C-alpha cells in the first residue's frame, strides 16, 4: 500500500479550477516532486495534504486512512515553508524544540533530539541564535531540522530553495538528497525548477493548469516525454512539426514540410497520416561540416546562424532548408578545441534514428 | 528636430514654500528633511518654528508658572515647589487623581483585551464591516460620543452615572486605538508562521499562546499605554457621563479654573503633562506607528 494516496482531488477557487481530478500514489521513502509553472496547482495540492485547505472533491489517504476533517496539528506530517516561517521570537533550539513540545515529549528527550537534529544539519553552534541572526542557508537548515525533528511520516517542502542564490541552491540540493537518504522520511517537494526536480527526485509529477501531465522517473520524463508540454518544460528540446508517412513495427517514417523525411522509432501503433511533433534533444544532434560524411540516417543541410560558447559545450543554432532553427549541443571534448564551426558555416546536422521522440498532438 | 531646452527650475525651490500644517504636531518635522533652495529653506524653517512655538509655548508657560512663587500668573517672582506640596494636601484633588488612575488602569486593561481581539479579527477574517464599527468611535467628535453615551446610559439602560459609566465610556473610545495598533503589528508579519505552528502540532489555542501572543506583545503594551493616556486626560466624554459626585483629574481642573487659574492648577497640569508625555514616548518605543494612530 502506498504511504500517501491522492484520489481524484479537485479544488476550485470561485470559477477557477486550481486542481482538476488529480490522482497520485506516493510510496514510503520516496523523494517525490510536484513540478510545474507557477499557478499550476502544485502548492494548492501541498496545502491540502498539510490540511490548510480542503478539497472540493476527492480525498487524500495516509496509510489508507482518509485525512478529511483532520486538522493540520493532528496530521503526522510537517511542512517546510518557502519563507521558512521560523518563529522570530524563539532561538534556533526553541524553534526546533517546538514540535516536540507540542507532542508532549519530556524535557530530557527534547534536549537530546534537538541536539541530534542540530548536528544533522550542522548547526550545533547556532542553537542559541535567533532567526534574524542567520543567513538564508542557515534559516533553511533550521526549517528543515524543525520539520524533521519529530520524525513525521511525510515532509512537505514548498519551494524551499527558491530564496537561495544559485551556488547555495546547488549545495543545499546535495545536502537535501543526503539528508533524505539518512533520515529515510518521505519527501514531497514542490518546485517550478525542472533542473532541481531532475536532480533531487525519485519520481516527478509534471503539472499544468491543475492537471498532472506526466508522472514518472526523471530520466523517463527527459527521454520519453508524454506530450509536447512535458517535452518543452523539461530541459531544452527541438520541436519539429511532422506528418506520419509510414509506420511498421518500431520504425516510423515522418515528413517535415520543406525538410524531407525523418526516420524515427516508436513502439506504439500509429496511424499513417497522423500529425504530430518530433521532439529531439540538442545533445543528441551532431553537427558536421557539409562535406563530411556521416553514417547516420537523418542528415539535413543548414547554415550556422548563432553559436553560444558555454565552456564545456557549445550551443549551435543551425538554420535548415525550411527556415527552421534547430539547436545542437556539442561537447568541446577535444583538447584545445573551443568550437568546431563558425557562424555562417555550411554544415549538416545529423542524428540517429532512435534519438528523438514522436509526440501526438 | 530641435527639442526645447528644459526650463530651468527656479532657484528658490518654490515647490516647498508652503508651510507644514500645524495639526500634525510631532510629525510636522518630517517635512524638514526635504531639499530646498536658500530662501525656500529659510521660510520653511521659520514656518515650522512658528508652528512649534504656537503649540508648545502655552505648555511651557504652564510649566514655568507652576514653579512661580506668586498667586498670580502675571510675573515671575521666584522659584518654589510649594504648589506641588499644596496639591498633596488637597483632598478633592487627591480623590480625583485616584479616580482617574483607577479608571485609566481598568479601562485600558479591558480595552487592550477587547481591542486585541478586534485587531486579530480584522486581520484574520477581514470582515468589511468590523473596521468601520471599531474605528467609528475613534473618528467621531467627542462631544457627539459624550451626548450619545449619556443618552444611552440614562434613557436606554437607566444606569446611574458614576465610576462605572465613565469606565464604559473610556473603554468604548479606547478599543479602536488598540485594535489599529495590533492590526498594524500583524500586517507586518509573515502569515505562514501561524500555519507553521499548526503544522508542527500546535492547537489553535497553543498557537495563540506560544506564537501570536508573544509576537503582538509590543503592540499590546503600546495599546495599553495609549489607552491609559487617552483615559487619564479625557475631558469632554467624561464630562457628560460622570454625573455628580465623581470627579476625575481633568474635571477637577476644569472646576478649579472656573474660579481662576491658580498656580495649583498649573502644578497639576504639569504633572498630567509629564505623565502623558512619558506614556506616549513609552508607547512609541513599543510600536512606532502609535504617534500616527493618535493623529
């Protein structure tokens, strides 16, 4: 049985349907992420799990028991808020002790557990500090410690890294993964950053307009997006409008207007004549000089219009015969080589026939 | 195409020429910090000084003459504290002072509790009608409040006037001030800390006791001190609802100056002034917007 089950959850605010018929399973020990642009309903779901908001339809079950009507203080789960929500009039130790005091633990146990948890987040020397004396990253750790100290079944994290600067965010991501592994508590993490979601999660539910578009493991989401939205939202991708010309077993023949035939693979039965989009990651495209021969099925001539040198890689924007721009990412792996082509060079972009994904409209 | 040159600003800084209004008392000084040219700045200072002189010279005169060794407020004779000693042996005055202190203490305590509840409710539930109900007694002319309370006590409740009616009246006009201060304090706070408390296992009551109450404590202190000063120097409303037999300090002073402004009146006024000023300064330390709330 799943630790948390969300069944046909719906929440309306006036005429706006913030959450539409969402169903999810979250397993014990999982690092689960709700990912989506702002306003997609992910925070609303989190607030309903925490008990700050009630669904209009559907239910939330913890260990198979409905949480309907259970007030927030009686749910065995804690939340880490985006603003940290530390109590400004209490010390770090006071903040962390709070959930234990509310649970009626003995003074002795509180002292021991606060000490252990402070050590867990490396803040032993800040026990007597007040929140306003801490840096953003330290506040973040206190909020995490406070959420974890009473060993909840579930920890909800609402964009907890959003207020940190880029470098600190990466450090905290690494710490979060280690922490989750160490304490073994199930995390439900809300973020709008696809990079954060990919880096942290065991599974991700991608949301848009109150619906779950796809729920899968990070690499599956990245390599096998279910639709155009997911493909576009997760990472960089080239989208080429195509029509299906032939379909036999796993081989798919696609036609792009002004470009020609694209060979692809797809295990699903697909009707000839169907229209859709061919999605291709930039790092799966190779860029050759137009005279170089490449033993790849998909080869299209073009001209380099822009290039972005990123150090380890270079992003080439190549204009194809039909005027479309295609982005290709090439590693600068050869020693002493920064880039292989210049703006204005005639080139050929190539990719393996199993490199991209055909997405139905 | 030629653009017309920007017109040069007049050197005098005419924008700032109008003197600050006298009504804002302590706050008028805020205008002084603005930049302005030579002549404009001179007039600004002159107008401000004139305003402050107008406001504070009469008060200074009262303080000065309370130490004057003469029965007449006419000329300075010499320094004395005998008027203060005389106050201490004036039974009517002492009784009025005791009444005033009792009323101020009780009414400010009660209105702090009720005002805090109103402020919390205004903040949390944002009902459209509540601010109107709570703040109307603050904005209403005192004489109107006095007359209507008198009618209410006598005609509707058939209550005999005295300490109790004064108490109720003072509570009525103090609640709004406390509510405004408490709401201002809450408005500056991160809403999610109250949710966080619930989330971490605190019942609504525990959340109030452990989180909300400590956080609004400065506002409660400020509100209490405000209510105290409002009560102790209120004249108009008290005048209507006091009835006969019970006097407060302001009423006592009024009845004395009907005969003549004696140095004793100066002395008690000076004491009252000192007390009020101390309380307001204390209150503004707890909540900086107190001075605004008092208008």
